[in-house]
RNA sequence: GGCUGGAUGGCAGAGUGGUCAUGCAGCGGACUGCAAAUCCGUUUACGCCGGUUCGAUUCCGACUCCAGCCUCCA
C-alpha cells in the first residue's frame, strides 16, 4: 500500500517513504492556549488524527507530537485583560482544548510538549544559530538574519523581493534586514520571562516549534503539518532555523497544510470574529457529527462550515442505521478494530485515504459498504460487511459508539426519559394499537415525541431514537 | 500589487479524456390504522471563450469571478 501526500515544499503529490524504514515521525502545530478553540482549529487535529491512524496500519512505529504554545503575546494580553495569572490561563485552555478534540474522537499524541518546558533547548538552538552567523543580538533581542539562509522562501514559494512588496509591518530600527525575525525578546517584569545569555526574556513563536521538534523527534522528521495560514511566516521561519542548525539539511521531509474553514464572509478567525467554538457546537451536536462534517471535505481544500450540521447528522445516521439493521448482538464498535490486522480494513477506504487522505472518497466507500451490508442476503456476508464498515469507522474515527448508545443515548439533558421507561410506553402503545384504540396509541406517541423520542414502526416492530 | 489554490447538479463535496462518485434535499414505490421514521428505486452538473483530440467537465491558453497568504492566525 503506497501512501501519497501533497508536499507543500515541492507543490506536488509524492509517494511517502519514511527516513527510517518502518518508523514515522510526525509533528503538528497545536493551539496557542488563550481562549476556547474554534471549529477551524479542529481541522488539522482531525486530519492528522486520520493520518496517524492510517500510518499505524503500515508502520510499526509512529511517533506523533503535537505541541501546545503556552508562551505568547496573545496569552499575555489575555492574562493582563482578565487579571488572572498567565500560567493558569494557559493551563486552563490547554485542558479545554484537549477535552474538545477528545470529544471529536482525536487520539492524544504520543508527546504533547509545552513551549515553557523547553527554554534550555530553545536557548541552545539560538546560541547555535548565533555561532553559525545566522542570528545576532540587538537591544536585548535576538534576531534571525534572513539573508544568511540561501534557501529562505522556498517553502512558501516567494522571493525575498515579493515579501518586501507586501510588507505591512513597520520595521524595527535594530533589524539588520527588514525580513529578520525574532528568536528571543526581552520581557518586562510583569511578563513571563526566563534568564538567558541576552537577559530576562521569552522566546519567539517560531523557535519554540523548532526546538520541540528537535528534542522529541530529532534533527530531521518525516511529516510536519499545520494550517495553510501558518505556511508563511511561521513554517518558513521554522524551516529556516532548523535547516541552519542542521548545517543546510532540511528538517522536514513532507510539509502538509490544511485548507481554511470559512463561514460567512471568509476564513473563520478570531480577529474577524466569525467563529464558533467547538465547545458551543458540542452543546448541540454529537462530537462524531462534527467530525463527520470536517471529514466530508478534503483536508487541503477550503471547507464551508454550515452551522446547522443537518447534512452531517443525516449522513452519519445513515451509517449507524446500517449498523442497526445488521445488528448481530455482538456489541462491536469501530473501537473494536483499533488493533486489527491490515486485511481487516476495507480496501476502498484505505485506498482513498492513501491517496493524500481523501476522506470524502473514504466516506463514499463507507456508504457503499453500508448499502451492501443492508442488501447482503447471507448472514455470513452481512457479518463480513458489517465488520468492514466498523473497521473503516476506526480509520476515520467514526462509528465508535454502540448503536444503542447512538440512538438511545441520553445526551446532555438530565430529565430525559430512561430507556426502560420509553420501552414500557412503547409496549403500552402497541397493546392499544392491537386493540384498535388508536386515540390512546397516538396519545402515547405524542407524549414520547414531546420528550424527544421518535418512534419508527417497521416490519420488525417498533424502534425508537432520540432526536 | 505579488505569491498560491479554486470555480462541478437545489445544497455540500469527490473524481475522471469516452461507462457510476457519495451524502443531504426532491420525486416515485414498499411498509403503516394514520403519520413519521425506515427500506428500495430515481431526476438534475461540470464558470466563460478558444485550442488539442475521433471524443474534454477532465489536457493547453486567454478571460471573469472567488478564497487563502504577504500582520496574529489551524
């Protein structure tokens, strides 16, 4: 099975081959923790979650690192604005982020490093850059000298002249070149800071990632990802720093970038204000529905976020309905296939994912399997197709709940009717129907409907679900 | 202005040089005391103008429009 991935560095799809046979190192830029994450922040987390699941099918050892940026001027600003300790703020929103994406079915990374835990490594790296003539100190700052790196600009594919044309930032007087960027900057007493050879200060954003990658995954890693809005300047700068520390060897072999989620006027972002938080969506929808909505578009394409999520809900329902229709009482879920052999997984789904993580095509394959499973005529083929469907669900991170929980789960509301109460009422209604007492039967149906219970009269009796 | 990437049916969204995406919605049927749900079936498409080709939504060129980045950003 060949995995192909679109590499931003080359601008092409390339066949993926790890540096060390059988071992994959993968890094994803995580959140800056100063507030609740919005649904756009979940796109790379979910996409990389699927990628890691896929890679683990093929490679015995996959090390996935996703950082948390917990020292940053936005956090400082939020701390000052709320009057709360800055460290506490970061801790809190890091936890909220972890909870949010766990609800979306994202498996925790192998290592989740914090920038604040890597100050010595950051300082080391900066010293190496200074020694190599790639960085210099000026007025308490340390700056990376962009002209010292002949390959600068090759990731974002823009020439140094292009960058100047659009420059909208005022150039600090101490910069030797307008494009030079900060590796270390001084902190005032009220701001977080660490002692360093250049005085008390804090690291720039780009160097944090470079240092954490180097420490946890080594000087050269296989895959590095993030949102396409990070390509420039964040990843370009990161790439430059690490390459210069490596003596010219690129530190990343495959760069992956996801497209932006748009809502209304354009890209969802806090500065525009057109955001919806994951937390808010989770109060109205199952996390799996959110995940399905994100997977329904290709990760590199821009996806229009539809807040109603009705389509994703209905589509996911269809897959769960197929599981319900083929229920064999085994109580298996997608999670049952977490460690299954490669041949347990549906090849159409695997092939789609191997093709630069084509999740829409993989979902189409899931619907095809669901349809086949419902129509299969022998119990053996029903069982086999159902197993494939669940295994595919594991790769995509959906179908993780028992069917009964999906349709009957009590959800958020504490006053929801308990399942045995619902079933007792259904029995009463069916007795009334038997006795042709339709007024009474309909009254019970209305009562249940008012409690959010929808009945389905079918050949095999009456089924129900919460809506 | 520069750089990147888009434009597919009512909507979302894959893909392909000639046959089918898929889902949602719609429509028809089955089932039902009725209704809903469910199940089965099904209509509708490839921005605009040229070119290459036996044949283009798919390849090439121009045009129009859109988005992202060039500032913090997933």
